[in-house]
């Protein structure tokens, strides 16, 4: 149900439209950035509020520069070629976009299969290069999470205000 709701709101926000996404990549339409920043803001505050109330625990996964590069390249190539990210491709497919089915859904399945096939070689090689563990930004800089949340929230709110003021 949450996934269906997420897809509904992506569609209502306009980010399942190929032209909106391409215009974001061309820096002509900032709808995608606005929706993503709003989601980050709401999610960041919500998760940490639940954590502060003892209703949730954070279990950050370890990361590395190598894994980020591989993931970023896979995501970027797919996004650049098709004009959809995984969330928007599912929403676009649900609205009947055939390019989302054949290029997106099938592409993600083939890509996942290829990644699984090459994972043993990647894991013993690039995926662990530049390992930075499971640190979060607050633990990395040694401050209370709510200080980081406040600063990031103000930065995001300022950026969203600036985009609106600029008519983007």
C-alpha cells in the first residue's frame, strides 16, 4: 500500500513524465529536485523523531567510495539512457508508459541479473575500496543528530525557497 501511495504521489507530482525528468536533466524544470528535497526533509525529520521517541532504530550499512562509484555509474547510465529512475519508472509503467516497461522494468531486471553475476568479482575488488564504515554524518563530525538535521533542514528550505523565487 505504501508503494502504491508513493507511486501515486510521484505521478501527481509530475515526475513520472519523461519530459519533466529530461527537463530536470537539462536544468529547465526543477520539479524532480523539489520533490526529492521535500522527501529527504520529511524523511530525515520523521526517522529521527521516531528514533528519538524509541520507536525506531537506525542500522546504517557500511559504505565505500568504490561501492558508491559502481552504484552511481549503474544508476547514472540507466537514468541518462532512459530518463527514469527506479521509482519513477515503476510509476510511469503503472500509468501505461511502454518505454518504462521495456526499457525500465526489463532493464532493471537484466541489470540486477548482470550485477549478481559479476558481484563476486566486484566484491573482491572495487566495492570495498575507500571503505568508510557505517558512520553517519552526526557521528562523523561528533555532534547531536538534531543539530545536523536543523542545519540540513534550513539549507533544504532555503534551496527550495530560492528555486521557487527564481521561478524554477
